[in-house]
C-alpha cells in the first residue's frame, strides 16, 4: 500500500480520466476513485468550483476539504511550511492513505480550508486519481463522495445513488474502504484527528509519540468535520464487542424485534453463535474474514443493507491497526453502543 500504484491504465479508463480532467479544468466537479474511498473533486484553486462541492454534498461551510496532489513536491503549492516530521511521513507513506494537516499557503482559497490557517493534503495511491490530478494540472480538493452525514461511497453505484446524473463518475476500484488517516502536524506532539489506513503504530515507528483525538474531545472539534453526524445509514446500528452478547440481546429483545428486519454482521467466522442466530430466524452475514476485508466491506454494507434492514448489528473488533479506523466509523454510524 505504500508504493505507487503504477499498473497500466486501459484506453477506456484513459478516456474517462481525460473527460474528467476537462471537467475539472473548466470548473466542474468529478467523482473519482482513490485507494481509500470515492472523492468528489474540483480545482482546489477555483473558489466557485469548490463551492459546487459543498452545495452538492450539503456540506457545512465550516468543514474543510482535503487537497489531493500527484507529486510530493506539490505539497509546497498548498502548504506554507513543511516540518521535519512531515517530510519523514511524506517519504514513508506517500502516495498513500495519510493526510497531513500543515500550515496553509495563502494561495489556497479560504473556502477550501473553511478559513483555518491550516490545510489538509495527501497524495493518493491510485492510478486513476493520480492521472486525473496530473491531467487536470491543478491540485484537486475532494471530500468523500457522499451526501453529508451518509456513509462514504466506495463504488461508482454508491456515487450514482447519492448524486444521480449531477456529477461525472470515473469508474474504478477502491482498495482500502475507509478514509485516510488525518494527522495534525501543527501541534506537538502531533494528533491523529481521524484514524485510517495508516495506523498510529506505523506513524509512531517513524516520528515517535503521537496522540489520538479522543471521542470525548470531539466537542472542541479540532477537526471540524468530526463534530458532525457521520456515516448514518437508513438503519439503526448496534455494536457489540462480544458475540455472546449479541445472542443474549436477540433472545431478550425477541418480542421487540419481531416484525423488524434485522441483519447480524459477524467478524471472521459464523461459528456456533452464528448458526444459533440463523436458527432464531435472523439474517446473518460476514463483515469480513480479516480486518482489511471488513474495512473494504464496511460502507457497502452500511449503504446496501441500510436499504433493506431496520437494524444492523455488528460484532466489533479490537481497536488496533486498521481496527481503530473501523471502530471509529462504526461508533459514528451506531445510534447505540453495548459493551
Ligand atoms: O481518504 C480520504 O481522506 C478521502 C478521499 C477522497 O481522499 N477524503 C475524505 O474527505 O475523507 P472528507 O472531507 O470526507 O474528510 C476530511 C476530514 C474532515 O473530517 C475534515 O474536517 C478534516 O479532514 N480536515 C480537512 N482539513 C482540515 C484542517 N485544515 N484541519 C483539520 N481537519 C481538517
Ligand atoms: Mg467524508
């Protein structure tokens, strides 16, 4: 995941990317795949174009966007200063799912950064995203391609569901499935504002101690997006850390649940409990066989199952590695937590 995705671009893909780049250059908005999730992109230096992103998503104006670049040295186009630890992380993890919050270059329009004096920037590791930025010849600001508050899109059909024909969609595959890690390097020690594909453990190996923004700190909203409702599917989502508790819950609440469509998503294997749950008449699925699988499936599960089920029950995972990112998204999607 740390190396540039150089696989060949097919003529059909190239055609779509060229069209996308034309749209970006003429001030429009394009949905494109990255290695994390789909982005909804526009020329980061074109205020009016960026405004369209906010309008399409229904995104609050005080929630800043991430700028995407195709060459490491382009970080200077958007940041005023690159601290030593930023240099180390760029060398190690770009292109990749790591977003750096750095002092903002005054040339970046205020609408992109929601008037903050910092800017979030990353170089995605995806051949289509990189080629699109290269051909557009400008940095691209792009949030995840979802209606504000809804689960992020990981497939072209999710984008289509959210935006219909209002945006041109470049088709491609997403590999990781949850958004990039966001780390604020303007404070000491640096703070992970959002966990993702590059884990705290991986970062600490390179630059030493970093903090993780605690859920209870959300009120101070260091990362403005964090205070908003997120990842909410159309179903109620419950998370249990123990599958025995899922069984107990289903048994105790059986009468309340009758008549409701319930999906239970277990991690790794179905096992005895899974069979019991199925025998009780509930629908069951695997969230993934590995943490990486789970991350890749998560938003698709929330979006697709959200259309059918009244309640989705997840077996939670340990908050380590990408598990921290998975649980971060689940807790935000969940209306209730049971431990
Ligand atoms: O993987 C990703 O990061 C995807 C793909 C498309 O690159 N993008 C994405 O963007 O997730 P978005 O807008 O959904 O989330 C960006 C997060 C928000 O929580 C926002 O508040 C935060 O980054 N952010 C952006 N600029 C910031 C800044 N200057 N300081 C602190 N947080 C910032
Ligand atoms: Mg988002």
